[in-house]
C-alpha cells in the first residue's frame, strides 16, 4: 500500500463560530497525526493544501465518518461482540453494543460504538502479531474512525517493525500491529448522537449568526453579545434534554470504561480467530478445545486483557483517566501532547497557553531568517520584529476596516479572521507558516482573493443529507458540537455561577498570558459557564497509580496549547 503524502490533508483556514463550542478549543499537540488533520481534499491548486470540510483542531466542526462506496454503518448489526465487516477499502468495521450507563444503573438502554480497524500485516496466529493499538485523536469529540481512515497507514508504519513481514520471517521480535479506533459515545457514527439542535438547517443558521460576532475582543459589543448567545444556547440545550440523554452519560470516565470493554471484546475476537484458523488448517482441532501450547498466549483471558494505546491531545487525558481507573490493565500507553489534568478538571483552561507566544515568535524568527525567497511576508534584511510589525499593521488596518473582496460572491476579510488563521497555523508550523506568510502578504497588499477562498466554505450552508445512513443523516452534528462541550465542561468542575464581570477579568488574564490567542482561548470557559448539563458520573482522581507498565509521555517546547510543562 502506498503511503500518502504526510501533509496532503493540511488546512489552516480560519474557523467560523459554531454553536455551543468555539472554533479553537479542540486542544492538541503540534503533530500531523492529531485528529484535526483527518479529512480528504479535492480540487484547485489552493484547496489542494486545505480541507474542504475540516475536522478542526480547535474549531468544533466534528465531521461524521460517512459512508464509502456501498458501505453504510446502518447496515452493520449492533452486537455484543466484535464481528468485523470489510469497509472503506482496506479497513474493517464493527458496531459494538455497550451499556448507556456503566455506573449508576439508571437505565438498561444501550449505545452502539462505531469501531474501525486497519488489520495487522500478519495474521493473529503469527508470532509477530503485536495486537491492536487503540488510537484516540483528541478533542474531546474527535472521530477515531476518521483518523484511521486518514492516517491509519502512517500510524501503522511508525509502530510496526521497519522491514516488510517477508523479511522478518525468522525474527520473532519483529512486531506488526492492528490500528484500532472508534467514535466515542455520542460522536460521529456512534449512536445515539449528542446534539442540541433538531436539524442541520437550524444548526448552520445559528453558526452563521455566531460567526458574525467575531472574537470576544473584536469590538466593544462582541463580548456582551457572545455571552448572551452562548447562555441562550446552553440554557435551551438543557431545557430540551430528554430522559436518559446521552449527554449525561458521556464523561471521559465512561469513554475509558468503553475502552476497557473494547479491549475485552478484542481478546474474545482474537481467541475465536485463532480457533477458526486452527480448525481450517487441521480438522482434528475442534473450536471448543483448549489452544495448543504454541498459541496459548493468544487465549482470551477474561478480566485480564490489557490496553495498547496512543492518545493525542485530549486523548492524553483519556489515557491518563484509563490508567488511573484501571492501572493493572495497562500494557503500553503513549500520551502525546499532554493535557494538564488538574487544570482541565478545574475548568480553568489557563495552563494551556504558557508556551503559545514562543510558537508565535517562531513564525517571526523563521520568516525573517528565510527571507523574501521563502517567506512572502519578508523583505530583504527584515528582522523578526519587522515581521511582527507587519502582522500588527495588518490587524490594525482590519480592526475597523475589513478588506473588501470583489468576486462571483462578495466577501470581506476581518480582524478576527486573521487572528484565527494565525492561531490555527501554530499547530503545524512546518506546513502552515509558508502558506500563512503568503496569505498575509496578499492581505497587506489589499488582495484578499485567496483568503476569501478559505472563508467561503465557512460562510456557506449545505443541504441536509438524503442518505438513509444514520451516520450521514447526523452529519450536521459536526456543527452542533454538543458532544465536545458536554465532555469538556462535564469533566470539569461546574462554573455556571460565573458572572459576565468575572469572565471579563478572566479573559484579560489569558490575554496577558498570550496576546495572540488569549481572548480566543478564553471562550472555552464562557461556554462552560453556560453549560448546565452535568454527567451522572465523572472521575476526578486521584490521577496517581502504579500501572502495570510505565507510561510514555511526549511533548515539545513550543506546543501552542499542550505545553511541555503539562
């Protein structure tokens, strides 16, 4: 299988304000494997570098894993065990039935998890089979189905032995892994779905209204208007909550418990696969018989199966929660782009920005060092301060006078659009900075044509899907991102007693920490101040445990929102 270009899905276009959840929240490390990089591109020279319908890194535009070809999630039975069906070309899919309420016994209702697997390059009976590595792309609200569809081969290349299995026939230490993931409860193709709006049209209409307000410090009126809209939306969502609504059963603790069950069900599936294969190769070995000694390690061990896991961004909090709740069930955990759990659990959202300005400064430094041949915003002999001055000048000009763009459809480039674009680019600087410089240089020349192309999808509406596939029918959930805010705010302490005056002081505190994105990032807490729906169960610690194997933590020194100190 040819490995696709690592950067072909890159998108740095700014984000439209969305219902319930602002554009920037989906926290993540600056890694190309974050779930926010998972969509497919089409078309023109410009859009070839961008998502057409992005899974945003911090704008909660959670795109549902849609059908491909003849495959539809709704055609798969929801079962108590894992039975895979071919899907999305080289993948395998299943729907797993799990309890809606793991903890309180409030209902006997169930959920269905959409699970996807990129199979290992060797069969389960091969001594080089390493098992499944469960992936979480971040969020909360990221689609595991999408990350396996978009990045499964790259992830598998990283974790597998570098040589092809044909070259390691005599090397039992060479390991090859399944890449396994799922849409967490309430998200994507898993059902029931979390949402606050009854249909796509209503959701998109609200998104356009919210997007028109800009960032909270974009005008004297923006903060008050966004505060009122946010609280109207949060209160309406709570008022229309149904009995046994998935939103009260969607905490990270419940997702961690789902993961444990996936591990158990995979162990069961592995055992059955081994027996089937042995039965096919030797009719003398009945399926019910105990396994031969050379495959005893593949036998299903109820309540003893262990987790192999790789989580990005919010996925590190999910992984930490699993490790704290089930420390004896850890085989290997990689936590990549680490979230500060205490800060997250207190709904503070302050520690995320301690390294953000370092990442911003790297844009100025690298552009000046590259010069005009490689950075369109630079001129000969520019210093980093000169690059910063140019960006500041662009923002000052747009503050009260948006750039008019004349074309087939009218457009304007606003102050908030540029701020959003700069922030988005910080997540993938190697790919994004050259393009960011090109866009900014054009705006500096009063040319907003390319920027308008980025904005157009965010200022448009789409017709509801006519597909009979439930997952496709729920595609509007991406803009009605109740799942993301329900999990993020539900995991943390309630802050619904926060006043507008207290929030005003809070966002200015974050702005002093990061002048580039503080105001943008602070809107998360505003969303939580309006979110009155609480989970029936959440895990608050202690986040200390003697796991059955040490955990690998990964961070870098210029991560924009999951800093090394986390």
